[in-house]
C-alpha cells in the first residue's frame, strides 16, 4: 500500500485491517465529518476498563481531546498508555470506527485545542458553556491518542430504508 502525503490518512491506512470496509479514505472522511464524542476506554489501576466520551479533533492521524488534569481518563493514560476508542453513530444507518491506540498527555498548551474543540462542537451555541470551559484552562490537559489498529463499518447500503 503506497504511503500518502496526508499524515492522518497514512495513520488510518496503517491502522485499518485489510478486511475493514470502508477503507481508510472513507473512514477518515467519516471521522472528519463526525461531530459526535469519541468514546475512549482506558485501564484503571485495578485493571478494569474506564470509558468516557470526549470531544475530539484529528491532527496528523491522532485524536486530540481535552480534559481536566485530575480526570480519571488523564490519570489512567499517564500510568498506562493503552487505550481503546469508538467513534460511531447511535442511529441507523450505523457507521463508525473503533480500535486500540497508544495515548499520552501531550506536552502542549491546551488553550488552542480547547478553543478548536469548542468551535467544532458548539459553534455559536451556548457561549456560557464555552466561557466556563475556557475559564478552567489552567487545569486542562491535551490527550493524544494514536491509533494502532482500527476497524470501520458502514451499513448504509444494507440499511437504505433507515436513511
């Protein structure tokens, strides 16, 4: 499979299984258009999964999210980088992607990421929530998840009556 010049597509191509349908370009297009939370699973100190839903951006093939430094998901990733994720719609026609990733607390200023997340998910709606989120910026961290293995699905053709 030839490498592309788009780093996000390259990561998706590398992480998607050969039998995954749709392919990397379609999975990437879905992820870029999907304004729904990314479900992230991390491992707690006792080895049990912890799942949380987070707003995300894609950058160079990685999912970027923000959360409070004290959040369970941040503490878990600081201790153990293994994570699972799912980005999927909840109503027919079903489509999405899921997989495993290596996560970390990124060494970067969270302000730009949080502002971009607020713009993506809120737009002009709820300026009070935007102000509240940005007022907590000093305790925010950026989570970075790099997919290692993914699968994707799109049942639109099978569920045409649901559209």
